[in-house]
C-alpha cells in the first residue's frame, strides 16, 4: 500500500462517522466506501485500485443494497397485480401489513412464520355478550384460510426473489395444514325448498347459476353482448383462466335469459339497483337475498360456490362424461373435474366387475367345479370315519 508522509493513501476517518472509510476517485468522481476495520479498508482500497487499472470496476457492485419493508413490497405487488379479482389480495395485503409490515423482507425468518401460523390456528372467537348456555368456543381461523394467507405470502416472496430483493423465501419452509376436501352440492329437495323461500326474480339468478355453472364474478359481470341465445352460447372474454371461454346454454338457461328485460335499459344482464349503467354488486345480492334464503330453507354448509358444484354434480349423475363437464366448467385440467367422478353411477362399476372371481367361475372351464360347494373340497383326516347314526334297535 502506498504511503504518503507515513499515512495510508485513500484510507481515512470521517468526522462524526464511525469506522474506516475508503476514498476513491474514478472517472473524475469521488466515492466513499465504509469498512469496519482498518485492515478491511486497506484490502478494499487495493482491490478497487486494481479493478480500475484493469477496467473492470463497476461502482454499482459495491453500492449498499437498500432493504425494503414487507408493507412497501406488498403495496408495490398489489399495484402491479393483473388479477381481476383483487378483493382477496387486498385483504391479504392488509393483514400481512398489520402483522409484519414494518419488518424488512430479509429480516423475517421461517421460525417466526411457523410461530405465527400456530398462533392463528389456536386463536378462538370471543364469547358473545348474550351467548346461550350451550355455546362452545370455535376457531377464528380455519386451516384453509390460514393456508390461503401463507400461499399468498409465498407468492409475494417469489416475486421478491425474482427481483433480487431477497436471497431466499422463508415461506418455503412453512408446511401448510392438511385440508379436508368436501364437495357440497344441493339435492333436489334442497333446491325445492330454496325456490319456495325466494321470490321469482332472485330465484331466476340462482337457477341461471346452476344452469350455466358460472362463477359468481362471471355471472354478475355478464354483459348482453356476451349472450347469444340464437346459437346457445355465452362468450366470456376474460374468465379466471385468462383465456376466452365459450359456455353452452341449455334450453332452460336460454328461457331464463329471454325473460330478463334489463337489455332495454342497461348493457349488463344484472344491472345495479341504484345505477343501471353499473353491474349488480354480487356481495350485496348474497347479503340481501341468497344467504337469508339459505337460512329460511334450513340449508347449512352451503355458499354461492355450492351452486357451481351443484351444476357439475347434476350433470355427472345424469351420465355426462367428465371431459364434457370439464369443458362446461372451464377447468384447465381433468384432475380438477375428477372430484365429481364418484358421483357417476357408471364410474368404476364396470371396471370393478371385470376380472372378478365371479367372472372366472361362471365363464367357461369345468362346469362341475363351477357348481361345486366349498365343503366338497374339504380333506377328511386319515383313520377317522365320519360319525353315523345307528339303524339298530
């Protein structure tokens, strides 16, 4: 290291600053680099001068990286999100911002996330003021809800990993809770009871949901320009999968659509009540009509998505093949549609009978062996005669 007057060149202490500093002139500009010890400063100065001589010096490589907080990164990802349904994303952003929003992305560890996951699982709902004697505490967060929150945080960290904000994803080490897969659908009796407690106009919306198997956002965002009753098809330009989908219409669905008169005053099939130029708020319809009707009909464990399951289940039980049901529902792969396979009366029934013992015994072969009884093949021990009744006296 070159010394000038007994002092190391390019290494100094700055006033009101801690540590040792390296002063470097490159391309006519002065730059400072902080080091913890003097030996580190000497080594850094020598390396930087060598890179300048070899024309391999890039200042951005030594620039300190600015860490970003989780709240700021969540807000940035939400602003750049192209998902049509951002309601859940806004909810997840708000909750993660409250829990770990002030922490930087690199500071959050896997162990902290595991502990927070456990706290959410153990959190119980508070006892209401006028709770009955038979009231029992219930969990505030279900396993499925917790999994959705952590799956979204894992997606956020994957984006940060691709952008170079972090070097690892702490959510990758968090194991999600196992979920019980249930396919709830409405039976004919439940549909009859539901129709009896709803007015005709609201029931037609529910019936159209069952006939078309549309998702809630797809149904309430339907425009008249997407409806073709002559050819019996609905055109969904931007559904959940992001590709244009064509939904065939049944005769009952076309009759329901022709009974609507909203085409005279609104571009929407289901216009809003205060402003017909806007679509109907689906959540308002659920709170105003659908959910109270479920309670009056005595139907438990059902939601609006149950109507989509009902549409698929009724077609499978009617004998429609799973590939056709997949196209009607708009699933990307057949594995998602296979959840309804157990409802098909023909599913695995012919397959389980093929190769059974009955087929082997009754088809071909020795007729005597086929009609023999199991006792005919029993071996009697040698030297022992069967007991017989005496005919004497």
